[in-house]
C-alpha cells in the first residue's frame, strides 16, 4: 500500500505522518487489495480538514472529515474509510459468489 501525504497550509510533521500511517494500517486488516492512498491535510481558519482517496481494484473510494483538532479529523476519516472499505468488500464478495449482499441489521 502506497501512502501519499499532501498538506495545504499545514506542515506535515513526522508525528502526523506516523499517526496517519498507523491509522491507515487498520484498513488493510479488512481488505488486502488496497493499491494507493492519497491523503490531503488542510487548515481553514478554525477547521482542520482531511481527505483521502483510496484506490482499490476496480474502484476509487473517497472520504473526508473535518474537525477542530487534526487528530480527531484523522480518526473520523479512518472510521469512515473503514466502514466504506468493509461495505465494498461485502459487495465484491457477494458479486463474486453470485448472490445479493447480506443485509445488515441496524444493531450490527
């Protein structure tokens, strides 16, 4: 998995780079076919925004998150990416096996 970090109006420190890399490893626990991850960190007045574009086989997945704290924004982004990757994996497995994707209950 290749991770590309870009900063707009923010310097990417080694601490932020390590934090993002360690959090993005969580995605590969669920889905091994991640090819590229492009992450853009930006600061707009009081809001920190982070965007990620994940290139997997056959699809590009885009998520974004914003918060007052950069680390909280990173955590929110990784949670969104994790849910989206799991949903993509379930759909691709259901497609491969010829049946509809299993319906998840509200409590799951």
